[in-house]
C-alpha cells in the first residue's frame, strides 16, 4: 500500500522535468506549460477532498472497482482517439 501511495503521489511530479519539451511539442509558452503541474495537483487535491469521504459511506471494494473503471474509460477513449486521428492523417 505504501508503494502504491508513493507512486500515486510521485505521478503528480513526473511532468515537471518535461515542461520545456511539452511546451515545444505543443507550441505553447513555457509559462503556459507551467499550468500543467498546477492543474494536476489541484485535481488530485479535489479528488481527495471529494472522493475520500466516499470510502466511509460506500463499500470500499465496490468503490475501488467503480473508480478504476471510471478512470480507465477516458484513458481508453484517449488512446482510441489518438489512433483514429493518426490513421486518418496517414
């Protein structure tokens, strides 16, 4: 559990060394790319604030499965969209 918690918290900071590359890749200023870690941390804090108390109200196993599915769906959609977009360009 400690390793998982550490990996989740470290995930907030993985993008910081890459901000200059991200700015160059998306053709935005480095100042604008600074919003990426800020918004990531705000989203993480809101998730803890809003979803944390649900662990006391709902059955934890069902809550974990539901949240994993809810987070996997946008990831799958993003990967599908990217592959469709690239294949239509080629």
